[in-house]
């Protein structure tokens, strides 16, 4: 399925803003992304297997909060990174 990658993570995907990945759940999709692009998962998921506070994952424009959320091959996944600072 198609996965949109945010600009801060493009260094992992050789500057590709859209990549392909597979998985029956969001967790499996992120594991597949990490196999294809080593280190990218850790930038999105913390040591407790939770989505990092500054990251957002959307499936078909709906925000995902659980990594166990099921996926279909036709789904579109968008990963966003929130901006912070002051």
C-alpha cells in the first residue's frame, strides 16, 4: 500500500515522499517500513511500542491511535510529524 512520508523522515527513504509497504496492521506496516528503511520505525514509535507524541499516523484520513488497527491493501497511510517550538 502507499505510505506518505513526512519531510523530516525523507533521509530514511532516499528522499522519496511516497513509498510502498505491506502489513495487515499498522504495526506490521511499520515493521515492513523498518525492514525496507532501517531506523525509520524508531523515529515514530517509542520503546513502549506507542506512537511518539509528535507523530501522527492516518489511514484513509482518519487518525490512528492503536498499532493493532487492521489495514487493507487499498488503504492509504499518511505519516505526519507535528511541529513544535516557540
